[in-house]
C-alpha cells in the first residue's frame, strides 16, 4: 500500500511536469527543494525559515554534504512558513491573510520596498499559519478591479443587522424599497451561515462602484465612510468566531492601503450618538482598539 501511494504521488508529479513543459512552466513540488549549484544546508535552512538540524533529520543526512540535483524534503515547519507570491497579491494582502503587518514582512525578508514578484517566496511569521484567505479572496478580487481613492475614505463604521437572517441581496432589496437610490446601504456584509456563509464577506455595489454610504444619519460620515454590517442581533449574542475573524481581516485590509492614513475605525452608535445601540452590547469593541 505504501509503495502504491508513493508510485501514485510520483506519477502525479510526472504528469504535471509533462503538462507544464510545453508551456515553459515547471510545476514545482512545494514540499521539497532541489539543490542548485552554490546551495548549502545553511543557505537552504535560512531560505525556508528552518534549521540545519531539522533539514538533516527530515532527510536522514549524517553530514552537511549535499549534491546538485539532490531533492531535499522540507520539514513541515518550513513548508508552512513560506508564502509563494501569486498574481495580484501585494504585501498588504499577504500581511492581512497571515495576521501580520507589512512592516514585519519587509523586516523578516530583508525587503527595502513594497515591490514583490509573482513566484517570489516570502517567510511569514508564526510558522506561516494563515488566518483564512477564503474570507478575503472575493474582496481582494473585487478591489483589484476598482480604482480606489484611498484618500477619500476617512471612516470605517461597523454595524449589526439586528435581525438573525438576511444577506446583501435581502438587505439591498429592503433598502431599495425604503427609497435608497443605490440599494444596499453598506459596502460589505458579513454572513452568519443562514442566508450566506458563516464569515462570508459579501461586496456591495457601493464598494465596487466607490459610492457614498447610506448606513448612518451623518451626511459627512456617509460621504467618506465605509459601512460593514455583521448579520445577526449582537444585542443578544456575540458574532460567530468566523464572523469576527472575517471582520478583523477586512478591517486590516481596508485600513492598510485602501483608506486615508489614520482612518477612524468606529461603530454606528459612536457616530449617531443617542440614536441607536448598533452594533449591540456583544460586539467585540476591543478588536477596534488597535486603530485608536
């Protein structure tokens, strides 16, 4: 059985290699490093954020001697600690998805500027544990197609829906019936698993078309404020773990490069004082302290 699994694994990589060859692309195995001229165990360990000891243990090496073309298995910690840059990614996007900062990424990788290239390997802190790239994926894709005037957005305002069901489409229709010209009052809606995914970030037309919000009474804040709505009545209960994580990833993404420097990250009741309890007593207010 073990032999069969190893055979199938090798066959798969061979097939990928044959598929990629006519395109001039090599489908590299992310679990190994092929030794090149000039490589040393020390250099390889540094490149993947691991140790010589871990490399030797993973490959059963008795000495530090390696040969050109030799395939070295990467320790699990090394595999998870490396991010390979994909098309459309920026340091800001990568930092948010790993729960770190652009400054930390640049420091750990010796980068002098924000310029990165497709295929470039970056060391990521904390062993490379990625928060949840699926949460931000649609936001990143949508934002890459938009010309964002970051200097315009001075506020990010968090809300709750105050009801347990609904999603961007449902709220959009309701807001349209209330006479709101552009429908959905918010720029983003974070689902709770009922009418959209738990932690799913839905992008409203106010973000894709860069339109003013309709989510607070203050005209000034609507003109320059991004609205985020968490589905659920947070006066009665806390958001789900995934909603909270998605909210924090979205806040970091917006605050780092898509809004005015020093953006005010706040909540509805602090904008429209004495008019609402939104986003409810169980909203994680402490999560906003980092923006103070």
